[in-house]
C-alpha cells in the first residue's frame, strides 16, 4: 500500500512539471501559441478547485473508491493528452487530468494518517515530501529527454504504466471498513466553492496587471466574492457542511491553513520572481535563472528527514517555528543580495535556506492538522492544506505581478513594455531607444518591493506558528 501511495505522489508531482520543456515542441506541432498558457492554467485550476471536494468525498464514501476514481480520471486525462490532435483537445484533456490530480495527493496523505500512528507518521510523510520534491525536480529534465527521443506524446504516455501499477496495487491491497450510512454530500456548497475559487483563480492567473484586463478582473473578483460569501453563510447553517466551519475558526487548524496560504505565496513567489531578477535585472542566462532556484526544491527534499525527526522530538509548533525562522533568514539574505548586488551564488544560498525552511514548515502543517482532526473529517481537513497553498500561490503571485507592473510603469512610463526584451538577451538598446542598463535598473528597483513584501509575509508566517498545536495531545 505504501508503494502504491508513493507512486501516486510521484505521478502527481512529475506531471506538474514534466510538460514545461515539451511545450515548445507541442506548440510547433499543434500550432497553438495563443492558447499556450491555458495548458497550464486549466490544469492548475481544476486541480486546485477539486481538492476539498475529493477530501470531503473520501470522508463520506471511503478513501479507496475516491482514490481509485482520482487515479482513473488522471490516467484517462493522460491518455487523452497523448492522443490530442489540436490545441483545444490538449487543453480539455489537461483539465480532465487536473481533476484527477486533485485527489491524488490529498487522499494519499489521508490514507497515510489512517495507516500510521503519530510516532511513525512524520518519517513516512517525510519520504513523501522527498519523493514529491525529487519528482518535481527531475520532471523538466525527463520531459526534455522524452521529447527529443520519442516525441512529445511520450511525456504523457510515460505515466500510464506507473499509473496502472498504482491502480492495481490500490485495488488489490487497500482494505477499509465501509460507512453504514454516509451523510449527504453538500452539492450547493460544492457548486459555490467551484464558482468562487474558479473566478478568483481566473482573475489571478490571467490578470497580469494589464490595464485592459481591469474590467474583466473586476467582474471575476465580484463573482468570486459573491460566491464565496454565499459559501460561508451556507456552511455556517448546513447540518452536513462541505467545509466544516470549525476547521477555520479553531486555532489548531486555522493557523496551519493560514501558514499554508503564506507558504504557497513563498513557493510560487520565489519560483517566479527570483529567476526574473537574475535574468532580467542581472543579465544572466535562462539556464542561470533556472539553476538559481533549484536549491529550493533540492533542500526541501533533503530537509524532509530532519523535519520528521524534529516533529518527533519537539512537536508541531517548534518544528514549524524552526522552518519559519529559516525562511525568514533566507529572505534576509535575499534582500541583502539584491540591495548590495551580491553574487548570484549568494542568491542561490538564500534560495537554499528558504527551501530548507519549506521542508520543516510543510511537514508540520500537514501533521498538525491531521493530529487534531477526527478521522471522520480527516480527508477534507488534509485536502485543505495543499488547497490553501495553491490558492496562496496563485493569488499571491497575481497580486505581486500587479505590483511589479505598477512599479515598472511608474519608473518607465510607456517604455515599461520594453522591459520584456531583457529576457531575450538581444540588443543593448531596445526598440524604443531605451538603454538596456536603464531597463535593468528599473526592473531591479521594481522587484525589490516584491522581495520585501515576501520577507514581511515570512514574518507573518512565523507569527502564525505560535498558534500551532504542540503535538503532545489532542
């Protein structure tokens, strides 16, 4: 069973990154450049929105059948991706695959909590964190090799044998007792959640800070606010809520969820804006820009074992605090490197510190929530941790992108659009006649407030850890 769950986690992580290096070839074959971003956006959207729904279904109808359903959707989506003949077909298949991916990790983590006692759980979930990080790290490299050797369709078909093996193992090895009379599923709450979160993510993913997107974003944010307000009111009144309100009002679970939002902003923020700074403001290559954030994932994987030992020795709160302090130290070094123009090696060192802190923080969040939650709510409670991280990452990066756009406009005026030419590595003077050095200075100055804000959020994360459960009892 453990082997099956490790495979499921590796599949979900691998698929989230393997497609990126194949996309140029896919675009050339399917002629779909204008639809490029939707391949990623709809996968992320469907995977995020459905997480709490799969968690709730796992509580109501059992882990086994929900995990099998998620695996089936994921593999069907991968098969449809490999068979796609047009870009819209590929986008629809990726959305289907995202629906399945939404249930893989949350339900797997829930099953782990069912299988293992607290003294064993940190070590086992530490393995899962390491597997997730390693699969995400090798995804782009494997994707490039598969595309060059066997064509881009192999990027999707390679997951089918491993997925089928996971399906067989879950089917034959997983046993669980069935609930005699499950509570009714909250369809109204599910619809409100899907509409509200989808509108919020669309506004964040495709706003881009452009003035022309203002009315559309305002409409989407209005729809999101209305749907989520209805959701909050409905959940407070429902006898069988999709998202039990106590999970958010109780500090022992509410604090890890808040930390999850902040952690998601940290992960996506570093991954988005640090490479932009290295390549755009420092004049580095695309390879250097990608390499500078590699230590985040690498140290995350390496610190998982240390985090597991820390939880057993010091509890959830102290472990989360250790991780938060290391993340704060990483952002302090990053700010010094940006302000005083330290070498790129110092920026990589800052990313390594942040990655190490993420290992401690992420593991303590999951285990703290599972420890203080009853088994009947463990699925939805667990699923809300990665859900909050995805929401924090998407919304946070969208907001930070708006700050960057505003900063460039304030410093460059109409020439702000020229800043994108810095990433091409071409001429020293842009089409608008503005020197590249001036653009680099403006981009660096506009990115500095973003790093300062991320550092401030890391301090807020440190404060949130004060409300984590200790770990000694319920």
